[in-house]
């Protein structure tokens, strides 16, 4: 793959790194030679990580890779994931430790210790068993960010049932297709979720999903959350608080094979139906726990908070399984960052003394847009480590995150991974690495990646290419539920014997990795390959720009043309108003900093960008309107009106 000359420049003259804060490594449990250990004996290294968990039957074989790409890790061992996340900490005398400081959107709170969690998970496990749910049965969970969601997931794990969490903002159709594709027997939901002071009707949505017969659901278990009346279907629906009454809070856990399925999680592909990736118990928990500890340099007195919803993989691995396996104390918050005011997240950080905060670039850029005054109203000095996930983080957002939220001192750990990988794959070691704003830097110790060209040959330092993973890893998805062939075709056919992530990446002269976004986001303009992420980062550097999205729209002359969308900073209103043509100014800025080839053919200043509920920018929709096509399916957007406004603006100019 040929990188643009400018990109090569950046990879050849990498941004200067930021040394770890003095003394940062003191007290870290991450060994200084951890990379050397992993390189010397990779499988032995993973076996040691797995042995940090509690196994009912120890494994004797680390990896069975005799039938690639279907890996089996620690397969002759037996383990109970819930016991590892709960009972083990109680048995070690840490039952009084707070597992979850939960805060509801209206401001109600619950403090859940490991002892409490132990009782609740056992009770819930008994309840599910009383419904006839057992090993291998699939349970769909469509719940808000409330403690019962964690109880339900861990109860499934405890009895060997397979959970399939459906994000609480998805539609009835999305629920139905997920229920059908895995033949879920039970749906756990709530009478509603609380969103910006209003009730989002979860139960009604489930009713609608199950309206037409022919589904596998026998029971619907309903948590009561907001004040909101719902209809209950006789013989099918039961209230959680009614049926849990009197259920025993002791439950003997059985151990399951390490390869027993733990959960299914659907993720959208570039085309077609969502894919239900499934993860196995032992390997998944091993890597979730290890990376949660190592990437964030987790320490005993940390108060950890991951702002992701459990409906996404980040919530699975870094709100539920990783932190709880590590016996951490964490914050769990039900609502949005801007209700009742834009101070909400910062109030929470201040109130609980959060030390590790893990969030997404889209949230950071949102805060940049509303201005530093809001976070600076709060004492955020407890923060020690900040994490980023979900999208490439542009150097400007990285620096703002550190300077404003992190009081100029916290390291930022950029973590690259996917639903498919289960846990972090590329991330710096914050306790010992010098950091580079905008780079995810190195594979996690134990993980082996290679950036290759289209023929699968490793690219030289200073070049861009495609990100592949060359060796199996413990938390890799074991397949697409019910569709092994699609798993092989989607991830393992492009480069036989390797996993192809679908992301582009560059390697700089220090060997550090720069994630460039999905390769479908790579544009080809007059034969020059340009990364949407690179142009976006350039726009984001401009003082007027809060956030931007760039697409390659089909163009008769140049193959593709760069079309850019920029959200302008409110705080710069006056300066912007003084310019007579801010759009031309920004186009020139791109040309000046990357080169004329990257100058957007069109640039639109817009109020907001279209985003999925997990915060990913839907570039595909922007591409369609830029090509004069009608706006496609907007059902996964947080706010469909955003896209309509953009479409009108673009149509007026085409
Ligand atoms: C964890 C998660 C996976 C896709 C992935 C990539 C993008 C995630 C990133 C990142 C650059 C990072 N992505 N983390 N890109 N830097 N630190 O987000 O999983 O929802 O499956 O998305 O997200 O493009 O391929 P998932």
C-alpha cells in the first residue's frame, strides 16, 4: 500500500513522545520486563495470566490451534467466570470492599459491596434456574445501566447460560433478530430506562419485538426502574421484585469448560446483518482481567470508571468482567453526560474521587466543543490515568484530555481493540512507556500484530498498511454464532492464517502504531491514498473546529473526492463571525497542512455529526448524501434529525 507523502512524513518524523510522569512507575504491579517475558515464552506468559484466575480444574494445554481459525485456549481446564468475579474476592476477605458505586440519572445512588454482589448474583442465579434456564441456554438482556444488569450477566455466567446483551437503545426489530438468531429462551428487561429525565419504553419495545409468533422466548423478566405503567402478558411476563422475593441467596456454582460460551454480542459489519460474535469463558476472562490491570496500571486504592454502556463490548470487558475479576472498586452511571447539565460526569469524578477514567474520543471532542470552563469548575485532581477507546484519537483531543481533564499530568492510554478481539490488543504501558499523543503505540504484551501491504507483506517503518494479527490470543472471538463460514470469510480469508482487523495502520520509525480507522474509510483521490482520519485530525487541530468527519465521495474525475463536515466551536463564535468564509478558510487549512491533494472539494459547517449510539460517526451516511444519494438507514443513529439537516445543506450545494 502506498501511503501519501505527507503521512509518511508524519511516520518518519513521529510526534515527540511525552515521558511518563516522574515516579509514575513506583508502586506499579506491572513488571518492567513484561514485554521481554511475553516475547521469551508467549504461551507460557498467557498460561501465567490464566493462572491468576481461580480454576476448579487446572488446564494442562494452553492453546489448541489444530483447527484454525477456531482456537481453544486452556480447554481442558474448568472455570466459573462469576466465581472469579465475585466469590473469590469474598473468600479472600474483601467482601466489604465496594464493587460498584452506582448512580442513577435522577441522582439516586446504591453502594454495592462484593458481599452484596455475592448475594445478589446467587439469588439471581437461583431465580434463573427456577425458570428452567441452564447451561447453554441463551438469555437476552435488554436493560439500562442499573445494578440488575450486572447481576443478570453474572448470574448467567454462574449457571453456564449464555447472555446476549442488546443495547437499550435498539429497536424492536433489532431485538427480534437477535432473539431469533440465538433462540433466546428468556428476555430480561425493565419497565423503562431513564434518559434525560424522560422514560424510554424498554418493555413496550420488547412486547413489539415479540408480537409476531414463532419466537423462542418463554419468559420475560421485568425490572422496575422508573415510575412507568406497563402491560404484563399473562403467563409470560414476571416482575423481578415479585419473583426474587424469598429466593435463596446461596447457590452452589458448578465449573464449566474453559471453552464454554460466555456471551454473544452483535456488532454491525460493513454490510448485511449484524454479526453475533461469541466469546468463550476462560480465555476471555484471562485477557479482560490482565489488560484491565496492565493497561490502566490498576492499583489497590483505585476508583475506576468506564463510561461505556454494557450494551457494547467495552461495557462487557471493562465495566463487568475485567474490573470485577480484578476485585476493583468502580463507578457505574445510568445516564448521559449532559443531563441535567454538562457538569454531570465531572461531578461524578469529583464526588467519588475517580482515579482511572476510560471514555471515548467522541465524548472528549464533545467536551472540547462546549469548552474547558465546564470541567475546570470541578476538582478532578484524583484522576491518575485516562483511557480512550472506540475511534482514533486525534493528537489535539489527546492533549486536551490530558491538559484539561487530567490537570496536565495524567498519562492517556489509547486502547485499540474490537468486539471480535474481546479485550485490548494495542495500548501503551502507562506505567513505563513514554507516550505519543495520537498513537496506540505497541501491542499488548502477548499479542503479535503486523502491518502489511495488500499482498500480506510486512510494510517498512514509515509506511501505512493493513492491521493484521498473526498469532491467536486468548480473548479472540470463537466464531460468529451459528455461522462458522462467515467468520472465516470475514476475518481470515484476506490473509490466510492471519486475522484481518479491517483497520488501516501506520508504523513510525520508532515502530509505534498509528491507527487510521477502518480501511473502508481510506480514500483514493487521483490515485493518492488518503486517510479520512488524517484529514480529520488536521481539521480538528484548527482552533475553530470542535469535531469533524471526512468521507471519500465517488467522483468522475478523481475517483474519489474529499468531502468534509466540521462542527465549529461555540467558544469561537466571535472569531468565526469575523471571517467572511469559514468553509474556504478550513479547506485552505487542510491544503496547507497536508497538501493540495487533501484539500476538501467541499466542506460543510454543520451543527452536529451523525453518530451511532456508541458514539461512532456514521461516515457511510455522509458519503451517500455527498454522492447525491438519498439518506440511507438512520435507525442506528442517536438522532436522525441531525442527518436530515445535513442532507438538506448538502443537496442545496450539489
Ligand atoms: C472496542 C470497540 C471496533 C473498531 C475498530 C476500530 C475502532 C476502536 C480504537 C479504534 C482507533 C482506537 N477503534 N478503538 N480505532 N483507535 N483506540 O470500539 O469495539 O465497537 O467492535 O469497534 O473501532 O476501527 O475496528 P467495536
